[in-house]
């Protein structure tokens, strides 16, 4: 049954929401599988039951999209261009150096210096031993110090 209705559900969602359609079809299939004991035996009733699930998921999806859109509009209204600080050339250069470190080292540096987390908190957040985070932070500092000029580096790190 679900193999037969999958393409129909996909077309149903594609006509209404476009690119997120496969995700909603998957959600319908999961719901059908979870509630398979309630699946009507007669083919046409089962088809209608599946489309009922699809309709409910589509309504939930639409409400979620509307909430995200309203939140986005509200955030744009509260943040003016003057609230955003433009980065200096030096800040942009340092940010570029940080992102050249590699994802693990860059994440430790940014979580420490930009988000204010301690190394122990970062270890818990990443689910790794604190010694691993300390090692990453040390390697990142050494790499950044090597990349920066000696007269600027001590004041930045």
C-alpha cells in the first residue's frame, strides 16, 4: 500500500510546498508505519487515511513556516543597521586566520573567545575529555601566534 501511494503523496506535497515535499512524504510514511494497526484494510479507505495524515502534516508545516516568517520579520524590525558593528580590517583578518585553523581548533577558539565558554564547558558541549579541548586550544593558540606578527599577537591572545 505505502509503495503505491508514495508517488501520489509526493506530487500532493510538491504542488503545495515544493522542495520540502520528500521530507513530508517520509513523515507520512513513518506515521503510517507507527499507526499501522489503524490502517484500513480496503485500499481506497487506506488511501484516504494516508491523505488525511498528509493534510494534517501539511497544516502543521504551514503553521511552522508562518511562525518562522513572523519571527524573522520581528527580528529584522528590532535590529537596525546601526546596531550591527562593522568589523575592522584587523578583526576580519583574525577571523580569517581562525577559520584557517580547521573546524575543531576554530570551534574551540570561537566558543572560548566569542561565546565566553570555559574549556571545561566546551568539553561537555562537544562530548570529549577536557584534556582534548585543552590540547586543541593550545594548538590553536600556537598556530595563531605563529601567523600573527609578534608585536600584535600578545595583545590579541
